[in-house]
């Protein structure tokens, strides 16, 4: 499956998005409060490095 080239709105890095259900980001566990903060603060997906900052491990 081909991904969509995106630019992270937080840091400016380029990355690929593979859609809502098959994307790499689905493996990250993010608390609901952090997910809501991300959607309020940013207009698009975050890159792997930035998204990892919000994970609950």
C-alpha cells in the first residue's frame, strides 16, 4: 500500500501516512487526553518522532 507524503506540523519533518487503519501510528498507545490535545494543537498527523512524545509506555 502506498503512503501519503506529509510534513509534520510540529517539527517540519517529512514522513509517510498510510491511512487511519493501516498506518504505523496505530501501534502507539496514546491517552485520550493527549490525543485530544494533539488534535486541538495540530491540523494534521505528527511524524513518528513527535508522536512518540505523547505515548504512554
